[in-house]
């Protein structure tokens, strides 16, 4: 099966985001008693069905900027335009902004360079750059390790500059890159192999490896990727956290893909984890879009997705700039 990469990413993340918006901050126990089964509306943010949040808005700003080439100043400009003018908002309103993202954008507004706008303290490791990083994938495909690390560092640092956030974004993109052709298990194994070499060359990122031990376990991994261990695969649902912490979001999203067999099942599993439901489902949805293709996103969800035609047009522009097909081998 062949599918368009950019369209799969953008529609995949937006649908996941929209599924989660009404249930953001909802406790898992409540969702276990009343599970989400489809696209709903209102709820937490009192928005109509199909409304996506800042997660998708900033993803679309990144995608639009990349259509004109890579320019970190322009990426920051569009983030600021979103914040000030509701540019790329679902329905002309900015209704959900993360604290760290808001602070970084205000720093940019006051003249701070984009690559140093994001905070980098131990308590600044939210998921605000992870949630918007996937549209970078078509641009970085086939680039070398050093260049990828540089680009991911810059794009994350606009809002989140701590090396833990940067490493989370890097892991996500390296997994996503292989999902074009392989299963989620094979994609994680391939990421582990490539990341091992990258971390040797980037000591700041290496210092954060311990925080991702359920995704990239210790140094004793065998060279034969068939025997690679992925502790996350065997993790119980109770051990999966769905908070706004960047490691939690990355783990939860990968766990949802490891324990599902369709786009629909993956994103519903993500939403029903509760808490930061929109972001977990947004990241899961972007990955699941790549893995299963945009053709497998339920049509009834797409039919009520806000600004669907605009998203598809943006995806076509991104695809024209960085043409990539995913050829599935799963």
C-alpha cells in the first residue's frame, strides 16, 4: 500500500487531537467507566466536535513554514502569529496554550532569538515541542545524523530547550521515519540502532538517556536487532502515565501503537488514558497516520474535522516541496 506521508501526518495528528480535546484533564477512572468510542464535542473546552487544539495549530504553523524551506525565524514568526491572531486555529480562537509555550512565545515577542526562547530547566520538560514536531519528518528524511540533531534541537528549542525534550523529539522522529516501511516493533528497533551512534556523538543528549529506559534500555543491547528488548512493549496499562511530562507522552504514544492494530484503535486507546488526552492522542495519531496511512482514518471522523480542506491543501503543499511516499511492508 502506498500513502502520502505529509497527508498521513497532518490528518493523523489533527484527528487524534480533536478526539482528545473534549476529554483533556479527565481522569482515567472516569474514562474506564465511560470510554470514548468516537468523535465528541464540548466537554473540557466547550468546543464543537472535530475541533483541534494548539497541538495541531503549531504543527500546521511548522508545516506551512517548511513549505518555503527551513527557516527557524519564520517558524517562530508563525508561532507568534498563531498566538496573537489565532492563525491556524481550528475555529478562529486560541483556547488552550501550554504555560511553557506561552512563555517562550512572549520571549520571542520581546526580542529573544527563537533558538534560545524555550526554557531549559529541569521542570521545563513538558510535551509542548513533542506534540508539534512530526511535520518536520518529510524535511529531515535522508539527512545525516549531525544535521538532524541540529535541526531538531533548533525546532524544539523555540519553546522547549531542555535536552530531555530534544531527545524525546529525536526519538519520535527516528521511529516515525521507519514507520513509513516497517511495523512499530521494527521501527523502535531501528531507532535504537541509529540512536546508539547519535548519542555517542552528543554527550548532552546522552545524559538524558536514563529517563527513556523503557524505550532505549541500557548499553547491553545485542547487535542483532531481532533480539532487541523493548521494555515498553511489556508495560501494563497501569504503568503508562498520560501526563504533560514529555517522557510520559512519548511512552504513552508508543505504547498505544504497540498495543493496537489500526489507526482507530490506537487513538481511542490514547484518549482513554485520560489526563493530557489531546496531546497523547495527537502524537499517537500522527504516528498511526504514518503506520496505517491516511486512508485508514475513519471517514466519519474526517467528515467533521475542522478546516479539513485547509489541512489537505497544506499537506499537498508540503508534499510538493518534500515528495515522499510511504510503502507499507506490514
